[in-house]
């Protein structure tokens, strides 16, 4: 594998953050500071890390941020009251409720309550619907990051065969829609797909988001294909593993993302980008 065939998500992320900083300065001249509210219910350790990272990203980029850490036994009504307040708060342009929520809270009711124009996760059904029909919307962060990484490889997406493994609402479905929007020919594979390798071996672009450690090995991959690994699997050893067996696949693939350091850093960066977009739209500057 050529050295430049490694897709460095950290580097791309830093580059985009540099551009966001310039936009933050421009907005400041107009008296606007992007503001993000993050809501965490309970003490899930992984969620606590994610929330701290989001807070840090806001601080680094000069955004205003509020983190609401609520007890695990917070009622749905209390959470909805908070969202209602944040929806009306003028210095908040983005609202993110960290998932998963405790079992007694209906996730859908919470997502539906977030103002569409402040839904920086892109999870609200109106934003999802706008994505499907190709209207302006806030795009879900990880899928938007995946597209950005593919574009940075320099390959032209139009006309390429893109295969997506995984059909989740958070990654697989929106990634496939975004690839279609970029004029790729898209095939979706999932846990019930028969002869998956026959399909993935035709892929010029392979996006893997199936949530199984090292699921894709070299036998799934056409020589030279772009491989994007969205997997984040914690092994028993405590190590983080992607859905792609990087060591074997990198020998046949073209540009490929590592885990960690590939898609991961892009998710928060796209969240920051969405928050800036929301701030501009809500302030009448976009
Ligand atoms: N938990 C894991 N990933 C995400 C995400 O992208 N957004 C939110 N809100 N919660 C998550």
C-alpha cells in the first residue's frame, strides 16, 4: 500500500476546523457566536467521553456551549421541558441529545421535540425526509464525514459503484442516500444479504457500517477500491477495532481509513460544521 493511500481523518478534520475558525471570526463581526447545547442523561462511560469531546471542540473553535448533565432517573417530561427551553433560547443554534437514552425515555419522542432547524444530528424525521427528497437539511454527521473523506481521496464519485454494508438509520441508510446524491450507483448489503462478497467485490467504493469487528477481510475487496470503515468495536482486550480487518484489506485496497483516526474524528467536526450552518441560517446570514 502506498503511504498516501491511508485516509487520515485527523488531518482532514483539522483542515475543516481551520476553515470553520475563519467562518467563526466572520460571524463574530456580525455579532453571532455559534452555540451548541449537549444533553446527557445518565452516566454511560462512552457517552461521557463523547460529550466531553464535543465540549472541547466547541471551546477550541470559539463556540458557545452548554452541557446539561441530567440524572439517569430524569423523567421524559423533564427532558422534553429542557428541549423546549433550548428550542427557544436564542444563543443556542444546535441541540444534541446524546444517545442512547435510559430505557424509560422514548428516544423518538425526544428527537421529534428538537426544533428542526436546531437538529444538528440530522435525526429529526423532517431532516431525514429532506435528505431523502434532496432538499436542504442538516445532514447526519457521520455520513457527511464519510462523503467528505471519499471526496478527499480525489476519486470522482459520479458513476462509481458504491456498496454500503449496514442499513442503520444513523449511518447505512443516510450514507447510501448521500452517495446517490453524489451520482454513485449504490448497492446496500446487510446481515441478510446472500453472497455478500460477490457484491462487495464489485465496489469501487466500499463503506462498512455493520458493527462487527474485522468483518471485512481482503476477500471482500476489489483491488484499488476505496474502503471507508465506520466501525467502532471495543474488543475484550479493551482495544478499538473497526469493521474492516485493516492489515489484510490494505494490501489490496486503494485509499482506506484506519480505526481509530479515520471516520471517528470527522463526526464531531461535521457536528461543528452543522452548528455553524444552523447559526448562520437562524441569524438570517445564510
Ligand atoms: N451516540 C452515538 N453516536 C451518536 C450520535 O451521532 N449522535 C448522538 N446524539 N448520540 C450518539
